[in-house]
C-alpha cells in the first residue's frame, strides 16, 4: 500500500504504534513532501508495477488524497484499491492566501497552529505526535515547499466521472478542516465516518479494524 501524507506532514504520521500500519501489509512512502509532481510520479510507478502484473492500493490523506485521486483517474486499472482520507472538495483562495501569509511570516508557527487544528478531537494522538513526530514535520519542509503545497490545494478534488467500487472515503466526525459540507462521495464509493476522530481518522482503532476486516 502506497501512503501519501497531507500538507506539512511527513510519512512518519502514519506509523503510530497500534495504528493500521501495524497490520500485515507492505507500505511504500514518499521521502519528500507531496506536490503537484507526486500524482505524475505515482502514475508512473503504478504503470510500471502494472506492467509486471502487480496491482497496488493507495491511501491518500488530505493533500495526499488530491494527488492520489489524480493518479487514480490516470491509471485506474493499476490501482486495485483507493482510500481517500479527509478529502476536501475545495479550499477557497481566501483560506489559502491566509495560510500562505502565516507561512511567509513564520513557517514553524504556522505549522504548529495547523497541527493543533488537525488534532482537534484526538488529544491522545496529538500527545504522541508532539513527542515523536512533530519536529520532523517542522524540519522537513522549507517555506517554498509549504507555499507550493498550499497552491496545489487550490485545485479542486475532481471526482466527476469517477465510478469505481474500489474507492473508500474516510472522514473524522470531529474534523474542523473538512466539515460535512466539504466532503466528497464519488458514485459507487463507500464512506466511513470515524466518530472519535478529527482530521486524522486513520490513527483511530476504528479505521484499523475496518482495514483489517477488508484487507
């Protein structure tokens, strides 16, 4: 399974002890932040694996969901399962410009504030994150990379024409970033709403149990 993290995060966010990454699955993660180029790179990887008879699953979270969806629409046959977590239909230019201004002023402060919003409703997860992962995110991204990622988020999450039984949408009931009105639900896809989660529902035991049963 290929894992694509969200804006301002590194792949380490997926590997909380007890989370879904403890399941008996193989995982591939990007070593650099998700950008517009990620979708193209993912498509090339999937095509290469498909030519060898290997189909893959992809989990994209937040910004990673945008890249994953774009890649899926290019090479649907090679991706046997697509999981989009906290996929927001669109962000307004006002929202992006506001966040970009904060990044311009102080990237670390902007990211720290964003992290707190992500973990609303998930205090134990936030405690783990602060202790084990937060500094990686603060150090891994340059100001330019953060601004590039925000600009990428202006692209809408276009699910038009996407009709697949192999797409699962995952949302957190307490998410203040992707609220109900911004969720997407492609035709024939299934949707899971995790009751005890905010913007990171994949860290919940509910998601782990779901993936364990459906793997």
